[in-house]
């Protein structure tokens, strides 16, 4: 296996990977550019051109692609797509330079932003996204306006306005999808969730958006693209930022391609370019609203999750707090009905002597190490909580006496062999005593009863010399 930090075949790593990166970027840009060309009305620029935003998103999410080979591959992809569809070489090169200049400008701005802003994790990120997209679209428009004016035979200022409005809209609706997309390994399979009542409710905002887009398609007038906005906002407060970005992209594509196409012949006193430019700018500004709402909602949900986590878990050991442990254990005990379960109380032996001899920081280190060992020994469904000080408890749902005793003894042996670093290279050993109470089938013992029996067994374990697990009779 080759270490990426070392040369391969005598070449630096980035040079060794250059052909692969160039082919990857060229292939992606070629495909999305071809798609954009298919939306190009006769004599105009593409109604929807995602290639520049896709290129920018690739460079931000995978900075290793932002190399000479990556940009060269992008240039080749643009040129190949345009020439394949009948573009002239001179005009193709001119427009390709503008496209690459736009993406490069956006990359230079985005790379200076913190990662949280690059991934649109804060509400202010949407405004920064808008500012960067404006700058990138302006550079692309300035470079390419001359070519655009040649395409539809208008003056430079008209080409500048049309290119800017089109690219601003494209970037605002495509780039958020690229920036917020999760890693492939983090994407779950959502469809089984829709089989539940909660899943059905979750799909309603998307269904409302689809219905409103259909209604908007049947209506006449330039304002019909505003029909889906309420449903889009509903989606923004119901779904993740990534999902909202996808739905906003779908809405905007409909507006740019379907609506703009259906209005390709505006009233006699309205210029076609002015008509299309107005619709694109409106769509770009409308798209900011659901993105901002989704970003605010995502930040709120993250803060609530952190708050709930701090309530549920002990800050030092990350075990469940006493109240949360008791609440969840009682819930499991009630839903399980008469059946097997076990309750284990654990106490770190002579913990006060560790604090007195090495200091409270050493005691904290011992508790953290102990809690980590316990968690590694438990099953996924087991509950682990800190009752207070050096006292902990474990609730085993759906377990036999033999299984509970085996896990408890495994915890004891692991802790006994655990070296605890208390600082300055000093290692100390700790042990643990435990009391185990079992609820067998047909038994209706409450959690309080199991607690009392386990506590009595723990008292016996400590009285009989510590570093042992005793099961209550």
C-alpha cells in the first residue's frame, strides 16, 4: 500500500494523481455541460447551466482537485461538450474561459471562509453564499458578455446583464446541493420510514410542492412560478438543509426551463431577454428564502440536540445522568412486561484514596477510563448511567442470568487490568465491586425493587473484600 504523502513512481503525489483528477473533472463537467446545452433555446444561452456551480462545488468539497490538472480537465470538458453539439471553436474557447473564470473566482472566495460557512451550517452562510455567487457571476459575465452578445446580437451591457442574472440564479440553486451533500457512507435508505404514519406526514410537504408546481404550470402569467413558494417554505421547516436544497433546485429548474420556455414569446412590448432575465433573478432571490429558513432550522435543531445531550449525559464520563438512566430503564421495564432483565450496580473501590493521593484530576481520569471500559463491554441495547460520584449502574433488557453475570464479570476483569494514566507518566490500577439483581420470567419486580436488591448485593461485595461481583438471591 502506498502512503499518499510519499512520491509514486518518482513523482510528487499530486502529479501522480493528476491524470485521474483531470479525467474525473473533465467527465463530470462534460456531462453537466451537455445537460445544460439541451436547455439552450434557439439563439440564446442555456436556460439552466449547472456546470459552473458543479465545478465550484467539486473544488470546494475536494480541494485536491483544485490543481492545474483539475482546472485543465474542467476546461477540456467544457470545450468537448460545446464542440460536440456544434459550437464554433473561437466562441467555445471564449465562453469556456468565462465559465472557468467564474468558478475560479468563487473558489478563491470560498476557500477563505471557515468550513462551517463552506458547508452552510450557519444562517449567515446563506448571505455569504449570495455575496460570493454575485462576485463569481459578475466576473464570469464581464469575461463572457462579449461572447454572449455575439450569440444573440445585442450590445455588451445586455450580454453582461443576461449572463450575470443567469449565472447568479444557477449558482444559488445548484451550489447549496453540492456544499451540503452528505458523504455516501452517511446516506441511509429512507423509504421504509414512509410506511409509518410519521413517514406519511414527512412526505406531505414534498407532495404539496409537487402539486403546487403542477398548478403553477397550468396557470398563465409570469407570476405563476411563485405558486410553489408556500410549499417550499413548508419543506424548509420540515426537512434537512440538503433535502431543502434539492427541492429548491427542482423548483428553480422548473422555473428556468419550463416556465421560461412557456413564456418564450412574451407580450409584444416586452423583450425576450428582459423577460428571461427578470424571471431568473426572481427565482434566484426566491431560492434564498427556503435555504435561509432551512439553515436557521438546522442550527436550531443542532442546538436543541446539544442541549438535550447535555441533559441526558454526564459531562465527564458520558454515561447517562441518574434521572435519564432511571427514566429509560423504567420505560424499558414497563414495555417488556414480565420477563428477564438485570440491574447491575457498580462502585469504584477506594476511589477517595485516588483523589486524596493523586488529586481530583487523577480521580476524573480514573472515572473516564472506567466508564470507557464499561461501555466497550456492553451490548447496544444496554443502558449505562452514573448515579453519582463513583457509583454507576447498568440495566440489561432481555437478558438471562448467565448473560448478565458473564458481562458483569467481564467488566470487573477489564477494570482490574486497566492502567489509568494520572499524569506525569504515573499509572495506577483500580478495581470495581458490583451487585447484580435479576428479574426472571413471570416476575413483576419494579426498578426500585431491583435497585434495592442490587444495592444490597453491592454492599456484600464490598464487605467481602471488594473487586468482586455478587448476584442477589
